[in-house]
């Protein structure tokens, strides 16, 4: 049985899908939610699902992250899944969990990635570039924003009159549809 830690900063819809998906899987369980936002919706979702919460001050992510590595190892975490987590992961954590941190990005990398490219910022940039399609990228995390090995990309078409809200809805649908399955596929391969 693999123990998963979900890192999330927001409403937690992807985290909730992951919790539900792995609840009775027999090979993985969401054991911990790590959050840096004391008012994030994901905290209530974790409590409702009986998942332990580790609320961390942002300073832990701007430092070396060693105490967070210790917390995760103490809980026997095998894999970290970033589900709307808006902080850069400390290098010590990346090294301690090499090839065991998965992120989901709301665009087709390598386009529209990097620092500051999250949520509606990405969708606005996609529309401003007059892209014909967008989607999601599920990738491993390394020391550079959005540069880790790509595991999966899901695409959707864009229309000339799409708004940021339209793009957000299309991308969100892809996230919910593919993220848990791709995390499962990766778990089964490690």
C-alpha cells in the first residue's frame, strides 16, 4: 500500500477526487494533506474524508524544507501529489522524493509554464496567444517550475469566443477526468 500526501492551497476539488478515487483502491491511500493556506477549502474536505492535515507556514517552503521532509518521512509518505499547490517545492524535498512528486498544470507544457503561471493567469495567456487548443499536463517535479518529465497531456479545443471562465471549465473537466487515473498509473509503475 502506497501512502500519498496531497499538497493543496485552494478549494480542493482535485484533492477530493484523489481521496475518493483511492479510498478503496487497495494499493494507495491519501494519508495526508499539506496546506499553506489556513482558509483553504481543502482543509474541510480533508477533515470530512478523515485525512490528516498538516498546515504549514509559507516560510517552510522558502527555507530548505528539511523539517517538512522529516514530517513526511515520519508518516511513511511514498508519493507527493501537488493538486493546486501554489508554492515552489524546496530542493531538499525534491531530492528526498526524487521522481515521487507529481504536479498537474492547467496548460500544455512547455507552453504557458513557469513562475506565476497558475490558474486564470494561464488561461488568460492561452487566450491572448490565440491558441486553438489547451489542456492539462501531468508531470514530475524537478528544481525548475514546470520542467519535470511529462507523464500525460490531455487536450481540449478552444473556440474564438471562449472566455477565461470557459477555458477554466474545460481544463477543470480534464483534471477531474484524468488526474486520478494517471496518478494510479504512475503508482503502479514505481
